[in-house]
């Protein structure tokens, strides 16, 4: 039972942070005490729906070093970030990627990653470096000649980005669909139609 509560708590918290930018805009905002979360017919929290994640595009996964351990931007930093996003969106207006897929606003969050406190990845271990070299494609920016299909990884070929990176936003195809059945939550990603299946019954 304890495991089930932890699973649902983690799923609800993670999805809540992704779906509702207001939580990141104003961390002091009071919760609505009269709100009753919906439940499925079998009694689990109802998270089902189709949700855009465009509001996360402007928030880096790894925190820029200039922010240190600060979780949120200052007012001045936030205003500058908004201005930068507006300038970027203007460049997209006549481009191949529709403006609808660009972030219309930025969050005050300095990064999506919050642990460790500096919001940055630890250095790769020797084994991690070895796996990285084996698994990524050979493509490099500016490269136009390839020897074989083996030069491309599964993401280059639009098969999969892999996990957990598939759950992170990109500059387009950021919609997700959440479906549920007794004991399971399914998160279907618009990008490459990835599906993450999460058991909730331990």
C-alpha cells in the first residue's frame, strides 16, 4: 500500500509540474482548498487528457552555471528571458517550424532538473562514456556524407529518442496524451509516438 501511494504521488507530482506552468510562475500562490481532484471509476486519480507542453520549451533541462543553486529567476532575469523568447518566436513566424510549437512564454524555473541542487548532470563515469560512444550516431553538425545507415542512430531515423529523454520537451511535437486503465497510466508522446507505461499497483 505504501508503495502504491508513493507511485501515485510521484506520477501526480511529475505530471502536475509539467502541465501547469502557473505553479512555476508563482511558487507562493495559494492552493484552492475547495478543489476536489477527479477520480477514475476504479478510484485512482484521474489524469487523463491531451496536454500541450509548449510552455516548457524555454526551460533548459540542465541549469546554466550562472544560476548556481537558484531554482527561480529574478524579476530582471525573467523579463530578459521573456524578451528573448518573443524575439525567437518572431523568427519562427515564416519558418518551417510553426510558431504554435514554440514556447509562447518562459517559466521562472532555471532548469527542469532540480536534483542535485545545482541542477546539473554529474560527470559521466568511464562506463557512461563508453556507452555514449556506442549508442549515439556518427552525425556531426555540417556533415553531409555518410557511409551507411549505421551512421545514424535510432533518433536520426525517427524511430525513438529512448528513455528518459523522450519525456523531455523539444521545439516541436510537444503534445502528450494520458490514458489510464486499472493499475496503469500510459503517457503517449506526440514526438515519434513514444509510449511510456507506468504500473501503479506495485
